[in-house]
């Protein structure tokens, strides 16, 4: 999905997968690529987003 994009884009790119049904299963899988910056993954995993 990020092929052909800039290196800056690639370091901010990751995939997500919501489990169904999301209204009952409040789970989100975070899927970084080999290019994803670890700081981006840490930010997305941060608890402040849980109740957003």
C-alpha cells in the first residue's frame, strides 16, 4: 500500500484492524511495516486514544 511513496510517508504508515463487532469488542490491531517509525507505533498505542 505504501509502495512508491516517499520515505517520510512510509515512516508514518501503518495498518489497523478493528475486531468485529467493534461496538462490543474494543480491540484494535496495529500493524506496522518494516519502515514504520517506532515513535508512531508508540503514539498509536498510547492510552489517551482509548476513549477518543
